[in-house]
C-alpha cells in the first residue's frame, strides 16, 4: 500500500486531471459548442485527456528523479526523499507514462503527436538543463502549461482559434509569475544546487516585483476576448474575480516577500488560474 501511495503522490493526480481537463477546454474553446465537439470528436477528446494526464504524470515523476537532492531539503516528505519510491523506480515509471501519452497522441492525429513530442522535449530540457538557468527555465515550464490548451484545439481543428491563443498566453504569463514566486519559496534548496532563480540572483524583493509584472501582464490580456466579441457577458464577472485575485496576490507578495507568504501566494494564484479558466469556458459557451 505504501508503494502504491508513493506512485500516486509522485504523479500529482490533481495536476494531471487539470492538464487533461485543459485539453478538453482547448477543444471546447476552439469549437464554441461542447455538444457538437463531444458528439463528433469524443474519441479524440478521450485520447486528448489521457495524453494530457499521462504526460503530466510523467513530467512529475521524471522531475522528482532529477530533483531528489533538492527535494530532500525543500520537500523531504515527497516520495523519493521519504523512501516510499526509489529513484530508478520513479524514472522507469516516468518513461512508461510517457510511452502511454505518446501512444494516445499518435492515435489522435499527427499534429497532436508532434505537439506532444515538443511538449515533452521542452519539459525534459527544463528538467535536465533549463532549471538551473532561472527565468529561461520558468519560461520552459510555462510553455508546458500553455501547450495543453493549444493541443486541445488541434484535437478537433487544423487551425489555431484566437481565443485559445489568448488564454494560452494568459496561462503562460500567470504561470511564469507563479514560477518566480515558487523560486522565493525554494531558495534554500536551490542555492545548494546553484539554481539561478531570480530570487537567488537578485534577491527576494526583485523576484517579487518580477512575479507581479507577469501577473499584471496576464491581467492586461484579459479584456481582449471581450473587445473581439469572442465571449459573452458571462465572461466578465468570472474574469474580474481572476484579475482582482492576481492584483491582490501581487500586492500581498510585494508587501511581504517572505518564504512563508510566497508559498501562500503560489497556492492562491493556482486558484485564480482555475477561475480564469472557468471564465473563458462560460464566456465562450453560454
């Protein structure tokens, strides 16, 4: 039971479900008609969800393998540092999950398979090399977060919808801010491995300012779907909550950029991201 629990925690099931759902959302935004999408593309959507789920799980397992020494300091309760999963087991598990994700991407269509390979390559570049680069590494992670929405678009269409591109861009910017915030949280372990996050290179205050800039940049993009008539009135209240949440989180981070507060902000931003996702879905489909 302990081993099974370790593998499940290694996968981060909630993150996997979110990325699988992001693929479905990307497809829904591209079509603006959920019923039509599901009736004519149900197989592709199932494959898309599995791909998003499996490749996210694979990325978590492989990342924990390469981060085992850092996690022993920053997150000692994780499966590898705690001893519930051995490093080689985690790596093998990650590659098995990758194979499943690639298989379902191939069964979807060639565009999706290419995107899946690109996403995995970006992630692997981050894990093996990019992580130590600081901000460029943050950009690589954010690319992986944005791709599932674009991937979902291509499960049902051959061209990229404008609202999908806008939301993917907002996801990229807000997640970059979150990654910089995470760097404030992880300074102790990152410093031991010479990982050049903004917090380590320029200090926590500068990192807090940079994170806030990315949060505000995401907020500035949010009115565009409304101005382009891509969404209904229902978009406004939900995106307003997201925008106010990101602005409030930025203020809180600038006021107190301690490790403990940055950890809280990191979790809060994930909530605002989910509300923003809901805004696009409801605004596009109602």
